[in-house]
């Protein structure tokens, strides 16, 4: 393993952390409807649990309503039940074959809870990024100890890893700030 391998592996893992954070933030409810909100819901389909998106078309009707169009007629009741039993606090209404999921307006207190949740997700992503930095630096030190790299290489690699870490933490801060602004927008 070389310093370049360590650097590229660490960057790939940091990108995964950022992608995971984006996924977590997408699930946090804002005042507006967002089809990604229902991504975590699973429905029983012929004996197995499958994501909602695999048994129905999920789209926006308007800014505050998500529509769910089941691909099979008999799935409507199961989908409705799955949405109602999820911890999202949504109350779907069936209109023929179409299921409407209105987004209840959020109170100020609920908005503050959601921003706190977004900050916690961001903090977890930062901790994961810093742990990746620590692991990468330890790997570089091991290379120097095994005489596979010089101490100058170690200093350069640690500086580059630190710059990479700073870049990803700034990106995490940007994502969290954007989500907070989205949540607090009435």
C-alpha cells in the first residue's frame, strides 16, 4: 500500500460519508412535500418487505401533497397502512386508486426539533470524516515505521489529508445549513 492508495481510499470513504449525509437529510421533514420522504417506507409484497418505490409511483401533486399511485389495485390498502404506521406522522387518504399524502403544517417547536436533528446528522458525518482522517494518518505513520515512506512524505501526506478533511467538513456544513434554511422556511 502506498500513500497515494491511502489518500484515494480515504477520499472515497469521505465521499460515501457525504452521500450518506445527503440521504439522511433528505429523510428529515421540511414544511414542503418531498417524495424522498417516503423512501424509507417498506410495504409487504407477496410475503416480503420491499421499498414503496418498487410497488408504486411516488410523485408530487402540489407543494404540500405527495401522490402514491400503486401499480396493482390490491396494494392500495397495504401502502396506506405502511405510510400510516411509519414514524413520519403522515395520514394518507385514498381517492380511488390514487393515495394522497398531505403534509401537515409544522409548528415552530417541530421545526426547531428538525433543525436539531439535521445538526446532529451533520455532526455525526463530521465525526465519521475525522475518524477517516485519523485512520489515514495512522496508516501513513505505519508506512514510515515500516520504512516504506520517508518522514517528509508523511508530513506532505498528513497535510494533504488535513486539507481533504477540511474540504469535506466545509461541504457537510454547507449541506446542513441549506437543510436548516429549508426547514425554517415557512
